[in-house]
């Protein structure tokens, strides 16, 4: 309560009311500022106030324009300065509007738990394990950096105006080298990587150059380490923040550069609400902070490359061209096969590289032993009863598993449940069968690297160490595990089931396949070779990969997407409705009443991993505003319904 004399010399009492956002799924709430705290409360500060019969910490959004009749008081202010800058508050409000989520839910993602409930006794933070088990530190090679591009980026940072650059990198090492060159002499920097496994390599490089200025910020840090990182950022001791998706919200007071490495990475997209993409949030934070944004990738996303081609982003030169690998496309229709999934050409090349004491990487995007159990008489395939997808046979444990929901069949059927035939056969190959067959064909011991072998972090570290030992010539893994490997170290790679990537029901299937194969190529030595097995060698994907021509691939993709009205020519919004009953008929009635100045695909009914009913709607339109207004209109129809959980995914990467 403040007092002020008006023109008639009469004292007026004015009540100060502030909106407070709490890290729960609700919007801002209004609270009165008590006289004892008058003049001390500022936007961005952390305060404590009553919420549902308990005192909870929240962030002050600003002065309230409403004055509820029954209003509670702010109880306490934490700290003398705001935790959230004006730019971070604006980012929170933008995310709430763009991703159609309550501001409190957005704050829950932006505000670390350690800031809300600080650790009382903090132990000294343990730095990442820098023992690579013999891995080469290729990231220190800075010979490929283009000086003119680096200078252009530095000038943008010095001008303190918003600008986004896209670096089409030669390799991951090139991305690292370019970053370290650009930030030399700069301050207040956020660096994002898509996977936690990438943090250690880059931390070693940055810490060597910038010392204690660098701090880590990601979900796998201990609570004490995260609390220590927050304290170092807020105090100004660390002004270079390295982390995964959540590091985009690092509470730096000012920001000069936000770098998003491997910007195409799907891990930047959060699956739970708010389903934000850290890459896009980084661009918006750069805009609000009047900062420079650097997106970089060996194989940029179609969306980002399109923005660069249209002039929205600035495309940087690639610098010195690398020595191209030999990319060999193996036509499985006519090639001699030693196994249904393995060509003689690949096995012969493996033997040649082994004789030269080189190391080889085999990638097959299927774990387990066989991909399905099929009846040869009636063609029935053993399926998961909930998900209706084929069960995968695992020789280790002699069981059949659903890789979607985890359902396990511990006894292998000896008769077909449909026609009672005994003529059952295991078809397809996973990492287990590939390992067994390659050891027989090459006479070499192999290391298998998949999520069956590496369920725990300790197991992953052990496998990483084994995969780097010179005596282990052959490494077999899935694409997810292959991502964990460092650059270089292999003279040959073979991708065994590439067509599976292309046949996924996803308009981004070819783009994702190109990106995954490009990441595998990045792990091969400059004078090495990669074999890609396919039954569709005429597909433009393989032609572009062989010619190392991403631009040609980009142009082809744009033509196909324009014809089908997919991004970047249209925007998408996915709505998921979860509940005990099937809501497809009810949704159909709601859609008919909706002002449909856009395209609505669905509803599609299915079961999710938990066995609940799930109905999906996909909204498509060139105008974002139409998508959001229609989504809100549909959500309004379910207002008050407690048995329906609605989840919104704006700009989904999977539909």
C-alpha cells in the first residue's frame, strides 16, 4: 500500500498488485505487495506467496491490471535482483502463446528445480570424465575455419543487433572449430548440443581455452552440480554455458551469442508439453536479447536451409572443402548375397580393411535377433496385442518383445495361432543376428553397441571404451548408438537397412535418412569408404549422397513438399486426445461446427504405450494464427472435462 497527495492535498492510498507465475500448470495469479516490501518487488524477481494452502515460490511477471476482491499478500522476496531478465520474461510469454500452454507450465521448464528449492549443502562440482579410452581428440583441428565467415559473425555480435546465421559444416569437428574461433574474446554465450553424450568432448575443448568461464547445464548433472552452475551464472563467474535443450533458458543477464550445434537434431524437440523446439526458442531469444544466433550442421534441416535461402537467415560459406569419401551404393536386387541382408561386396571390403588393421562400423536400425516370426503357410505375423506391430525375437533370453510398449512373450510359439501350422520362420535381422553372422563370416570378434547391451550409463561407458580399443576391429550398432561415437576412428562403414528409413510413414523420412547417413559418414576417416545397401538405388537420396550434393537433395525435397503442401510451405499443429473412451465421433461433431478455414486431417484413433485410447488431429495451414485459433476452439469444447487429456504439439517433427 502506497500513499500519495493529490492536487487537493488529500492523501490517497494505492495498492500495489503484481502478477506472479508459479511453476505449475496454471496462468499468472494476482497478489498484493505488503507495505513492508513496497518498492522492492520488481518483474523477474523470485517471491514466495500462498498457493493452494501452501507457500510456493514463483516469478513476478509484472504489475497487475486487475484487482481481485479477495487477494493474498506476497510473503517474501528472494534475492536482491531479478532472476529472470526482461527478455526471459518476454520469451516465457511468447512460448506460452506460440505453443498454446499455460505460462506456469512454460516456467516449470524454464526455471530449474534447484532455483526453487536450493540445495543447502553443495558439494564441489565434479567435472566431466575426460578419459576417452584412447579416442582421438579430432575436435581440435581448426584448419577448416573460414576467416571471412568468422569475421562476419563477430561483427554481428559486436553490433548487438539480432541476426541468425546458418553454417553448413564440413564435419562436427568443423562446427566445434568454428565455434571456438568465433567466441575467442567474446562473452555471455550459450552453446547447445542435442545429446548429453556430445557435451564431454566439447567441454574439454572449451574448458582448455576458457577455463572456469565455462559451466555445464543439462538434465544428467547431479542436483548439487546444477545448483552450482546456476550460482556461477547468476554471479557472473561463468558466462559460457554449455548444455542440452534446457540450457537455452540459462539465466544470463545479457546474451551476445546463442550457438545451436547439430541444429537438425530431433532431441531439441521436447515430447511433453510444452512441446517446444530449443532451436526455434534459441532464435526467438536471440531476437529478444538483440543477440546473434548461430545454427550449424553437417546436414541442416530443410526448414533452416529454406530460411537461409529466403534471406531470413544468413548462409555461411563452408570453408575449405574436405576430401570426399568413397560412397558405394550396393544394389541388393542384383548383388551376390551371403545373407538375405548382407552382400558379398560388403563382407569382402570388410576383410580388406581388417587385413590393413583398420576398424569398421556396421549400422542396422534394428536391435534383437529377428524382426518378426511369420507363418509360412498363412503369412500370419506374431504381433503385440496392444500395439498391433510385429514382435521382435531376442535370442538372448529367448523371448519376443514389443519395442514400442515393452510387452514380452517369454515362450516362443511353436504353432501358428491362426492356422495351427508348425511351419514358422524367423525373418529379418537385428543387431544380434548381424553380430553372429559377421563373426562366422570374418572370423573376428565383434562389439555390439545397442540399447539391449547399454541399458545403464555404466554399461554405455564400458561399451564406449571397448569400441575404441584398436583390437576390436568391428563395431555393430543401431543409429542411436552410432551417434554416441566420436568423429573419425573408422576406415569403413556399412549401412545395412537404409530402405527401412525411407519407407516410414513420415514426410520427413528422406530428410532424416540423409541426416543419419551424413552423421555416419562423419565418423569415417577422410580416405575411407561407406557402403549403403538398398533395393532402390535410383532414389534421389542415394544419388545425392554419392555426389555429396546436399543442395540438389534440398531442391528435390522442396519440390515434393510443395506438391503435397508440407513444411516449409505450410505449418502443422498436432492435437492428441487421451482418455478411457474413444473420442473420435465426438471430435468429428466438434470439427463440423468449427470454422474450417484450414485443412484438418483426422481424427485417427489408436492405443498409446500405456494402453489408453488416443485420438489425433493434424491441422494444416500456411497461417499460424488460423492453426492456433482453431486448436483453441476445439479445446474450448472440452473445457471442464476431467476425463480427457489434450496435448498440443506445434510444429511437430512426427505426425
